[in-house]
C-alpha cells in the first residue's frame, strides 16, 4: 500500500540509537541479492520465527514509498509490523519500521559487487522500549542470532537454489 500520512505516521528518531551491522559474501550478483530481499514472500525464509504478510497487503514487492504490513508470530501472540521502504537504488534500499516491536528500527540493505558475487550488508539503527542496557546486551545478542540465521539462509537459498 502506498504511504498515506493520514493512515501512517513516521516515528521520530530517538536522540540516541544503537547500530548493528553484519555482512556476508554471496556468490550472486548484487542486483539478484537485493531483488531477493525486496520480494516479500522471501521474508519468511529469512527469519527464525513465523512471519506472514498481513491480510491488507496489496503488493509483496518492495518499492520506495510503500508500506508493507506483516504479522509476526511469537507463540500464541501475533504482532503487526509495518515497514515503509524509504528509498531504493542500485546499491541499497532502506526500510523504516512504522509500527512494530521496537521504538526505532531503520534497516539498510546494501550490496557491493565483488569478484565472486557481492558483499551484502545489513545495517540496523535500533532502539527498543527496554532501554540502553538491554539494547546493548539482550537486544544486541538477539540481533546477532537473527542476522546470523538470515545470512546463512540467504547464502543457502541464493547459492544453492
């Protein structure tokens, strides 16, 4: 769905955020890797917990200026996550969480060509509702596990088919 300021509000960036960054070499051209990440049906394959497009999703291909609602499932709990694609070009795209479990989440996906494919990087600016100590310890450790899983799966799916 197209971003609508009457329906969606952009969160205000907190004065301090934490940054998490992780890269992986993938033996595929950067364009293929970024396109894979923009395909909404691939989200579920890249996360260690269930996620599915929300019922009101009208398009599963990430495009700048659009909002993509998803439902995250944590045991019996279901949580809505709305991601807004802020920008998109040949080297990267950035999604901003409009609604979801974090106070602030801005995720930049980038890919740089290498001799054997590309170097793909996830860079997340984040802040939870739990505070700085939790963000630097518990949340950071969870992100390390999440993105390690994500990068293993990306390599597996993109390189092995």
